[in-house]
C-alpha cells in the first residue's frame, strides 16, 4: 500500500570527502547559487570560479579534515540518524527522506525517488530555524524547479521557518540546561551571519533599526532573519531564566564587513579583554553540528579567547540527532 505522506528533511550539505577535489566541487556548487552570491550571472561565475574557489579549496579542505570523523561528515550522519528516528516516531502512513541542497544525497535524486511513489502529500522541512533567502529560500526554489516538471504533483506543504516553535525552543533549552550557567561569566547566542543587504531586502531595503528587529517581531519584519534570530534568543532566554544582561546576540562566519553585527569574534575578544574567564556559546541557527560549530566555535574561537586572557569557551552541542530533537521535529511537522 502506498504511504500517504512523504516528509523531506533538507540541510545545506557536505562534501563527499575532505579531499581537495571533493571540497572544491562542493564549494563551487554552493557559491555558484545566485541566492548565496547575488551578483549578475557573469560576474558571479568569474568571481566564484576564477577567484574564490581556486583560492579557498585548499584551505577549506584542511578545515573539513579537522571536522571529519571515522564515520564521515557529522552533518550527514546526524541527518541520517534524525531521519531514522523520525521514521520510528511516525505511523505507517509517513515516509521520511533526507536530502542536501548541495552534495549528496542530492535534492534532485531524492525528489525523483519521492515522485515515483506518488504520495498524496509532500511536506518539505528545510532544517534552518530562521528563514534566509540563501538557505531556506534556495532549497524551496530548487525543489519547486524540480517538482514543477512532475506529471502528478501532490499536495505540498513547505515549513519555511520554525524559529519560535515551542518544541524547537524546548529542545534547545534542554541542551543548554545540561550546563551550569552559573559557572559562566557571559553567554553568547551565536548565529550564522548574512550580508546586511540580504536581510534588509525582506523589509524594503531599509535598515533593521527602522523596524525594531532586535526587540520585536511585527508585520514589517516577520520575514527578517535578524528579527527571527533575536526572537529565538528571547524565547530561549525566557525558558532558561537567563537575564538579558547576561547574554549577547552575535553573528559568526562572515565573509565581509557589511554583514550582520556584532561579529562573534569581536564580542569574544572584548569579553576576554574585560576579564571574563568563561564563556558559554549557544548556536541556535544550527540544528546539527558542522564546520561552523565544531571547528569555528569549538576550536578557532576557543583559541582566540584564551589568546587574549580567557580560560574556557564552552560550546553547547547542537540538537543533532537527540531523541528530544527527533520528537520536536515530529511536533513541528504536525503543528504545520
């Protein structure tokens, strides 16, 4: 009997291996996406393929070598485990799939497999809590480009954001509560950065200051990545009883000056210089640990902190494939 509903989980992706060849292929596919680097086609191709990729491939490969485990890529392994756990939580009318926007398992091949089974309904869940054009937007665009060619198109539901879903907030609160907050001089909520123009495009190319994005969600900024990040922070902080004076929202993994700020590395540096000895870093834009959490936060930021007088920078492990997160995903799907 054909199952009624397909649930497709989609994350950013990973190289097939940490070799220079595979990393080069992966970052080329990623950076050639017009939603990631929004330049005219020819300019983007020249910049990415003649400048960025040739110069970044070796460096990126070394970073992925630090990340890789005996089991392979963490983001893929956590994704597969989450898929299996979610399958076990749902009834027989549901079938769960995992795809990556870039790399394998590919979105096109996975959707082709789904198409052959002619499900009555397809639920697509990009694994990005806060909406951004370069992540969730790219996944939705690519998926619809593929689906529009199908002969039979089922009922489709896309969950484009879940930054304020109670199950998501509860899962993060549980992870954070595994740590003794009283031991830390300050807490950082570190989100992946975005160019400011990407964020401002969601509210008429005007500054976030015009819409109070750091303090509230309203009709003008509800689609703003920065506003959603701050909203996630407020909800988690309230859940764990963390006063506003004890934490800072910041943004990491930037590739330019005109990106969302404050920059995480600047906040870490300032806290070290102020005499803070222990920092707790929470990364709520990542539902699975990856290069940006394990290497950037866990290694690079720890080194930066201790170099300037700090003692311990502790990252809260992401949601990964925990039972609590699998159950949260089930509730997010059901609620939507």
